[in-house]
C-alpha cells in the first residue's frame, strides 16, 4: 500500500520548514551568510542536521528559500491592492508607509533582504522574484515621470534604489 501524507503531516512539515526559514533569516541577520552553517541552524531551530537536508539540498538552497519567502511577504505587503499604473503622491506615500511598516514589523526579513539583494548565490528563481517586485515599481516611476508627477532627470532604477 502506498504511503500518502495526511493533511496533518503536510501541515507539520510546512510549519517546520517555515520555522527553519525564520531561524535562518535571524542567523544571517546576526552573523551574515558566511557564518551560517547547517549546524548552527539546526541548533537554533532545535532539530538535527539531517532533517534540514530533507528540506534544503544545500546552504545556498536554504538561503534562496529564505530570500524568496521574505521577498514574497514584502511584495504582498507593498503592492497588494494598489494601482501602480496611475501614480499619485498618495500612492507614493502609501508605498513608503508600507515599506517602513514592513521594516518595523519584520526587521529580520527587511535586514535579510537588504543584505542579500546582490549576492551571486541567488538562483534564477530568486532573481525572478526580485524582478517581479521591481518591474511594477519601475513602471510606476516611468509613468510618473511621463505624466509630470516625478522629475525625469533620474533613471527609474536609481529612483527605486533610493526608495529602498
């Protein structure tokens, strides 16, 4: 008879994976990527090293999972229910308020993302997720410049970098 995971087992695995991501995010914030080891993560998470490898093939796979999870939360928080195709001063104010709220409420995730954005170990899926956040913001800046809401002296990618 084939083994099928029950809903409880799936939920428990998802919760353990989420716990590992949170612990890894905290460890990278405290000591950087270079100081993160699977052993330190296992100790912080209260699990053995073996279970870590059931979820993540390598330290790089783990960091990419943390990046994607953190970036997903930021994107949801920042862009949900906003019409970026019609920029206004209130839209910029809303984006800024949401970004600062995310930084205050999720300091580990915010700091982690600030540290990870340009590292070479981010895989194509992580870089794609980064672009999924930046491209809509870039379009908003371009539209704002074309409509006169924003000064067009600054390139959109520089405007977004300053926003961060």
